[in-house]
């Protein structure tokens, strides 16, 4: 049966739409000219300028510190939440489910303003600690949802089998449940990490003077800085993400 | 359950233990979200009903409805209205692209499918700010797009592509399109296209088979796709902030302005509460329906959408 060509055309145009702006940005990071439409030859000077800026490194350090710690904590909390939601059916779990689910649909800015007012009401100074708390709060729900999806395919008779064979709770947890859930927990962790590294809006509300993260730095550069230097920084970040995604993609392909 | 075979008092003990276990695994996330999500949200709602203390826009003592009254002043309804229609148009545009896009992906040869998925996912994983910035550069009067459109004679030297509602819409679609494509693709992949062919054999033309068989078949995914664009679009703050102008401000920008610029915490809270109600109420409604369906006595449930 003959098929319409229209979906193909939309797909191709869509891909151009997705990648054209990114491509222009990467090319311009190597442009000696300050203006994007004039090519004045290949140059790495914007990269030099970028590497000479110590505030970028400080921001990167903050970002990584917060992302790693928030990811680890949200992986633990999210996995527990998913387990509880899957295993039990009760009023408590209904409330729990609403509590886990609502942050997913809450606009970022709301969570930001809420936490800002909360921290200032308790007179907690804004620093990396408050950003960490905020990031864990929005990451928990994502981890929980990813692990919950994984649990839906989980065969609980394995646990009963282990019990029948005399395993205690800890053995079951460490030798049966966690190894089988590991891919789901890791996938949730990866999602949490990338959300934390990339979060701007919530972080903007709960960060203090000394706790600038990379997205906050990029934002102030977009507002007040030199465009070519941001191009250079963006190119490096894009390379890092593409590499990470490609690696995880290849790893998954190998597994299956 | 093996516990039903045990004698009575053992059963009670087992039930108690099960209850305790439930609390133990539930409490960590429950308490965290209660303290850092529910309480802050309730604070926002509460501050809406607090008066402003003049010099610094802080929260004064007592309770008042002044903020609610001030939300009716001519300034706010215009912004609320704009936020809603900009989000609606962005959602419609995303759906119009996502449906054929997802359809094509689902019907592509198996070898090409995973590549297409990766290509759609990649922009989603790359930095949000960087993608907005890329458009700012393109739309800039010194940018390629501006130059190209000038060459075509579509715009004049002095015309601005940036800092208007069109730019906000464009970048909203750019940012949220992958979110709309993925659920459509996921549902289309499971859809049995033989149904469309059967409809065509029975005399339906291609388009009406698509509209009357395919689209109803992926109905749930279409709702998901529309919501994952519409809800974040309602709360958007950064996009109008970077590529929008004064005439394309959205609720998010007003909230930030009331906090950081002309400090007025009750006003900021009032707007935030309005935003919360307009996004959370429809979501909770859908959630309740989903949960009810999940409660139905089907031992294994298959979800068509993530």
C-alpha cells in the first residue's frame, strides 16, 4: 500500500529544526569574529578566554558536588518510595503516591518560590546546602517513577522463593532485590543527575552569593557576557553530554 | 500470600510486622517530600492571604484578601490570559508536528528506529539554557536567520525577530517538542497498523483512516503529549525572559519580578498559587482516574505510555 510522504518530510524538517541551531553554535565557537555571521577564520581564542576564567571552574565544581550528592540521596529515597508504592496498597500509599507524583507536574518556578519562602521563614542561609535539598526534592519523584516502572515487571515470587529457601530480609535485599532492580535504579540516577546538572529555575531561587552553579553562570553570561565565550562553553558541554549519551546507548546495545 | 495458611495470632503478628515494614520504607521519601515540597507549597498558598509590609515588600502580620483583589487589576488578567494562549498555541504546534513525526518513527524500518529515538532524545538531554541561547544567537539582528530572511526580502533591516511573542512561541516549541514526540511514538509503535489497512480496504481513504482509526487508537498518548507540553509551558520563565520582551511576559516572569525586582512577596505568592491551581488540579484529576483504573482487578496491567 502506498504511503504518504508527508510524515517523512515532517521528520526530516524536524531534525533540521532540532540540530541547526546547535550546529551554528558549535561552528561559531571556532569563529575568530565576535559577530556570528562573519567568518574571520578558525580560532581557539574564545576557548582560551573561557579557560582563563576561574569563576567557571568554581561553578563547575559546585554543580558536580551538588549533582553527585543529590543523585545519590534521591536514588535511595526514590527507590524506597517506588518499593513502598508498588508493594503496598493502603490510604498511606495513596497519599504517598500523590506526594511523589505532584512535584513532576508542578511548574519549576513554584517549587523555587516555595522553597525560597520556606528557607527564609526558617532563616536558613542560602548556599550549596539549600540547592542540594531543592535538587533532591525534585529528583526523588523522577527516580521513583523510573524504578516503579521497573518494579512493574518484577517477579515477586523470586522473593518468596528466597524466603522459602531460608534467606533473611537483608540477604533478600542485597542478593535478590537490589541486583535485579539495579538497571532501573541506575537509569533513575542518570536522569536525576542530568536534571540536577541542568536545573536553572529552582536553583536560581535557592542559591546564595557563593553557590553559583554552571547553569546560573551560563544564564548571567547570556544576560551580560560575550556570546562567543558562551558558544565555547556550550560546545564543551554539548560534547560531554553527547559522549555520555552515546556511551550509555552503546552499553545498553551490548547488553541486549 | 503464604500468610493466610498461618494460625490466627501469628497472622495478627505478621500483619503488624507488614504494617511496620510499610511505614519504614515509606517514611524517608514521605517525610522528605512533606517537609520540602508540601510545606513550602502550603506556605506559598498561605502568604497569598498575608498583607504587604511597605518598605521592603515583606510579609506583614494578620490576614487579608488584598492580594486576591489586586490580582483583578488590569495588569494581571492580561498576563494570565497571554500565558494561557501562548501555552495553548505552543501545545497545538507541538502536537501538529509530533503526530506525523511520531507516526513516521513508528513506521520506519527497525534499524532506523533506535537511531531516530536517540536523535529525538539528544536535544532533551542537552542543556536547556544552551538551546535557548542558540536561538537567541540565530534570531539576533546579526544572526544567520535574520540575514537569510533579509535576503529573501521577508523582513527589513530594522525588524526584530527577538524579544517578541513569536520568538517565545518558537523556542517553546523547540524546547518541548521532544516531550510530545516520544509518547506519540511509544503509542504508535504498539499500534496495529493493519487496522488502518483494513479500513482502507473497506473504502476509507488514507487520511480518514489516519484520523478515524489511528488517532483514536493512540488517544491516551495524545493527552499525555499535550499535557507534557502545556503544563511546563504555563510555568515557563526562562524562555520569555531570554527571548521575549515586555509585551511577551508570562506569569513566571511576573512572579520572579515580584520577588527579585519590585519586592512584593504576597503578590508573588498569589500569582504562584494561581499557577499551582491551574496546573495541579487538572493533573490530580487525571491521576485519580489513572489510580482508579490501576485499582481495577486486573492482575497485570500494561501501560501504553510511560
